[in-house]
C-alpha cells in the first residue's frame, strides 16, 4: 500500500484513480493517515466481511430472542461428565 499526502492526492486524483485498481492508497495529512482510497471491488469485499463478522453485545443490549434462547438451552448429555468440574 502506498501513502500519499492529501494535497498531492487532490492534485493528481486522476493518476490515483487508476492506481487504486491495483492497490489501496493511504491518504496522509501532517504525517498521519487520515483515510484510505479503495477500489470498488475492495470496498465491496470490506462490506461483505463487515456484514459477516461476529456481533457482540453488552448483556443489556441483547435482543429478546437471544435472551430466550440462552434461557432454554441445554448442554448435550455427552458432556455431562463436565458438570463434576464445576463442583
């Protein structure tokens, strides 16, 4: 991935619009990365990855159906021997 100062990116957008098809571009401002320029393909991959990632909740934010499912779940009897470890 290449890094480009924001001022250079703005002045040469056409060049970077072609280059982004080969690799992502980090846009910097005052020596720090402030964003990324991605091709449409990479952005779509990012959205799919984000949509398929695990969701985490604070207990108070759990959906009602998840709370109900957790309240009624039972461990498979094949694992009954693990209960003795809890004593």
